[in-house]
C-alpha cells in the first residue's frame, strides 16, 4: 500500500515538473518584452534588450538583430559584444568563418 502511494506521488511530481516546464517555455516566447529605447545600430524602436559582456544594457531592433552584420543575410543570427560595447549579430556561416 505504501509503495503504491509513493509511486503515485513521484509520478505526480514528475508530471507537474514537465507541465510547468512546458508552460514556461511557451510563455517565454509569447512574452518578449520590447522597449522604446533607440536601436544601437539604426536608432529605430521598438527594441529588445541585450546584456553585453560588460553587463551593460544594449538595445537592438528586430531588423538589426536578424540581419548578419558581415554578409547582410537575413535569418537566424548569433550575437557577441564588439570592442565598442555594442552587440553584433552574425549568421552561422560568418560566425564559423566558412565564408572566407
């Protein structure tokens, strides 16, 4: 009797953990916060806030964050902080150096 109760409790805990994780993942994409701060690259807004490697805030608009700074290709980009303290967005090809 006690083993069945323990198994039910463990099952419920695992199920709740999975459900909470799924809700957290779904809501994080829906609740993207935008700011009225000007974009560090083009001065447009709204922007998203990024934290630089110096732990400072950097605001970049959707257009600038989805365009590679080196080749101009639109799409998924990775970002890093340049020497001026601004986030730079690059595509996977340019990031791994395979274009050169």
